[in-house]
């Protein structure tokens, strides 16, 4: 009897299977797309940029605020360590940092191996609190994971746009315009332009002939301008 009943209702079985297939299509827009599944690296990196012209001491204070904010968001049971790198020195050591000037920094946050909350959840929480309490800072978040680094081919972001040209000012203006357009694209989380060309600077035009008559070269002139104390009133 059971076999007979099964044979008499193949249409109902097919109809039920079809309804389930159609219903499963509703979940399709909610599914993410990626080359590899997202993995919890147990760490994340925050690239920070203060307003251009910010002194190193002020940038250090801003980074200290962000570190305190991270300690408020990340549970003490999950937090491993926080390492910050602030500013840069215009010499050979600059190739080992992603900072471009004194107003830039990056903070590395490491979680303990047995952390209860994932690094991506902490990134979202820190990002929301950072935007609320320190709106003067521009931030870009990275997972710091090996899988993302391989997929990004070593670049800091999945989509890395580089602008090159003979005129630095026009190239920078084009980069800022692209940043604004990319920021308006749905689904874009962070847009970060690390370089600024409006940092305050002193430009010297040295008369080499006159300097040589005085027994000076360009380096000596610059050293004297930098180290000389300002006149007192």
C-alpha cells in the first residue's frame, strides 16, 4: 500500500520540490560572492590620516585617542596587543612604512587566539565609533589576513587606483576627484588617499654663484636656515 501511494503521487512530489527551489531563489541576493571564504585573521589594521599640516605631536595625541577607543570596543579578554606607527622620516627608513607624512599613522590590533568575537565584527564596531567620536580623522581598515593580501596581490586594497603624470598637482587633483566618485558607488566601504601635497613647507631658492663666493654650498645654507633660532623681539 505504501508503494502504491508513492507511485500515485509523483506530481505532488515534483510540485513540492519546485516550490522549494523557487523559495530558495529568494535567498540568492543575500549570498556574498568571493574567490575564497572570509577567514578570521585575528587582527586588523587601521590607517589614519589627520588634517594636512598636523604636527607630529598632535598626530600622536590623536592616535592615543584611537587606541583608547579600541580598548573600549574590544573586550579585554579578546585584545592581544596594539602597535602604532606614527609619521615618517624622509630618509631610507621611509620605505618600511606606509605613512606619507607627519599627519599619517597606522595602528595594528592583534586579538588573542581564543577571541570570542571575530575581527571583522570588531572592525565594524571600531569604524562606527571612530566616525562618531573622531570625525576629523580619515580611516581605512584592513583585515591584515594572509588570504586578503594574496588576493590583493600585495596591495592595501582590493581595488587600488594609481594616478601618474608629469604634473603632481594635476595628478593629485585627479586622484581626489576619482576618490569622490568611487565613494558614491554602492557597496564601497572605505576610500583612502594616503598622499597629500599641501603639507606646509619652506622652499628656498639659493643663488649658487653667490653662495660659492661665500664658501658655502646648498647643504650648508639649508642647515643654517633650519638650525638658526628666530630673532627675539
